[in-house]
C-alpha cells in the first residue's frame, strides 16, 4: 500500500493519500475547524464511457444506487442519513460520478458502510428499476421544456459530433426505454469497483483511524482491472470545420443565443487561461459583457460565459438573452465586437489584477466547508491529479495579458464557432452573422 502526505496551504488542511492493494485510492483531508466530516466516493465513469445504445445509463445508475443493496433496502440510505442528522446527494458528469455524505465527526463511518454495500451488493430490483426509469423520463421531460437545455443540447451535438460529449448526460427516451437490470448490472460491474474509485474523507478525523476504517470496509473487495479509456468503440472528437449556425423555435417570447467553441482539457494551460477569459467577460457587474451589453447598451438581460473543461477536451460557452424588442442580430454583432476586442487588445493591468483576485476569492469560497473542499479536491483527483488545486493561484498569476489575448484569438476564433439561437415561433426573421 502506497502513502503520501501533503499540506494544502490556506485551508488549514493536510492531505493523506493512500492506495489499497485492490486499487482503491483513499484521500484523507485532515481539517479540524468544525466537528464535521464529508465522505465522497468518486467513480471514474460518466457519460463519456457510454456506448451509443447506453446513453443515459450512468445517470440512471446513479438513481438506482439509492434503491436498495443487500444490507440496506429501498430508501434506507436516505432514512439512515436523516436519522443521524446528516445529508447526502450524488451527481453524474461526462467524466465521473460522485456520491457524497456529510455527518458529524462522531458518526461519519456510517457513510463507509453504505458505500461499500452499494459497491458490492447493489440489488437492481426489476420493479424498482421500472419505477425509477419513470422518474428519469420525467426528469428528461422537464429538461425538454427548458429552452436553454434544448439549445445547449443542439449546439453540443454539433460541436462534439458523434463523441459522447455531444450527447445529453441524461440520455434519450429510446435508450432509457431499452435499458434493463441485466445491462445495468454489467455496467455497474465494469466500472463500480475499487480500481476505478477514489474514496475521499474530509474533515475532523484522525487520519490513521480513518484509513483503518476505510481498509476494514473496502480492503477485502475484489481487485479488478480498470476499464480501458477507449476500447475502440468511442469515436474521436471531431469538431466542425468552419463556423456553424443553427436555429430552434420555441413557444416563448425570449430570444436566446449560445455561442460555443472547442475548449480545454482539464488542468491544461488553456484551462487556466479560459478561466480568466470567462471571468473577464461575465464575472460580475464589472465584467465586460455585463457592463457593456446589459448596463450600458441595454441589448441583453442576461449574459454568462463558462469554461467547461473536460478530460478529453471541453467547450467554452457564451450565453446571452436579448432584451425585449432588441434585434437578435444587433446583440450578436455587439458580442462579436467585444470578442474581437479581447482577441486583439491587451487587457489593462488593473483589470487583470481584479479578475485574478475574483478567481482567488472563488477558490477560497470553495474551501469554506468540508463538503466544498472535498468536492474541489475530488474532482481533480478523479479527472486529472488532485495536486492541481495546489497550483491554481501560481498558474493563474503566470498567465499574462498577452497570453489571454493569444488564447482568446486562438480558441474563440470565429471560424471555430457554433452559434445557436432559440427564437419565438412567431419570429420569422433569423439573426445574421
């Protein structure tokens, strides 16, 4: 079993990293500010790992993890958590799936009992399976009624092509309808095992006792090979050649725009540069697009940028909603003008300083609670390397105004852009580039 210890400056935390003989990585983040412990089990599997006919299985499985295992029946996870005064939740991304608990420090080990049983003894009862499928389909339907989600789905499909990144995490009605307990069990066995998991225990714990508790629950589980990253079935990411435009119609008076470009891999230099770009454009009331398009020109009621870095290559998204009565073409024109400015002019020193401070403050907020700190570390642990969080401030300070200009010009090139508009059905005129 391997082990290492690393101080996490600025958080009052020490990270103890261990690897059990069966492959399970255990990260113990020792932090004694409050008598609270967050436990998260991360699996290195998400929508990216789904074959086309399996679209949505990762998210559906996440739901089924709460529907009974050998030692804990239907609803027992939530009942036990509540009875002990704790909280729990889970989520699925393109690159990973996470299950977390938060308990007082005198009862956190209950989370280990629940998680190990779900890893080795998930039931997948047929009746529960069908009932939860209906819940997932209802969730999908709610998304279909959301114009932003629909627009994002359409643009994402164009941006990523046949790669799983281009599919919605929740899947499709036909793929969800075709799933059965046997196929989901196969998926669970492929990916839900110690060799593909990271257990993170964060908070008011004794690191030696925490490791002993983790080893006692998980140490005897069977070691299995990690499923290959790409066994030949997953097509590569092929971004569209040249700019692309699409329009969807909606029973809603608002005109919404989404611009998207091929983005960065997690932890790359471009990832850090695009964080700065995102904050420059829409990070608060002083940001360029909010100040110019919302406050000064009144062209938009909403504008937001997002650096969506992923393991194999992400996306940079720019969302905007036109103010009532504004010609969508005028809004797009103004947006493009600001992007041209960013890609051709150096950002003033004072503005760079403000943006860096904003991002550093955001990092500090992400370490305020044990759950936030654990989530922050865990995401990078499973997607890249958790030690990246120790480099954030240094790497962002190393990004100069010249580097921001270069990244904006290269990554947000109009020739690489996919533009999607969601327009009222009654509006016959489409915006022009």
